[in-house]
């Protein structure tokens, strides 16, 4: 069960990361997004970081609420 919640948290965090990136990059043109390599380094890890944070938080909640003492 913990694996299922980890995967759900990862997917949910990744979706949240994509929403954050969409919000942060909404004023950039397609040409800027394709050609500006500095954007890759500034915003590249936001989606993956939030995905890892989502997985960690869901697994932590599972351990806190459902693991018997």
C-alpha cells in the first residue's frame, strides 16, 4: 500500500510542478522557451523536486496514520 501512495504522491507532485512551471513561464514566448538555455537551469528541477516532495509527503502521511505501533 505504501508503494501505491508513493506513486500517487509522485504523480500528484509532478502535476503540481507542471502547474507551477506553467504559471512561472506564462509570459515567455515559444522562441524564448526553445532557445534560452538558462531557463533550463533555472526551472529544470522544479517539476522533479515537487514530484519527490509529493512522494515523500504521501509516504510520511501513510507512516504516520496507518502504521500500527
